[in-house]
C-alpha cells in the first residue's frame, strides 16, 4: 500500500536575559529548568489532547536518537475510521 508523507516543523528558540552580575552556569539554568520541567510537559500534554480530539488519526512520539531536550517528534498517521 503506498504511503504519502509530509513534515511540519514548529520550532521553539529559548533565551534568557541575565543580570550583569549573574554569570551563566551551564549546570544551574533555572529558566531552562522551568522550560523542561513545567512549560514543555504542559505544552506537549495540550498538543496531544488536541490531536487526539480528531478521529481517524493515530498519534505517538518517535525517537530518532536525538535527546528529548533538543527534539520531540510527534507522528500522526491517518487511519481508516471504522
């Protein structure tokens, strides 16, 4: 059976302005921790809830060997509605 594919990219670029007296510590970046622990999980939960509201689509995460801190790929597959 033939398969057609299309890719759509939604990219987030994160940055934080730090006070002059605050040095960047790669180990303790509270703004990045906030993104990883609070914002990104809530965003993904909302995205999945919205996508699952559409019958006839299977949705799952695919890992292509890139760390989840850098990429989350969501795969949608159109399936016949019975």
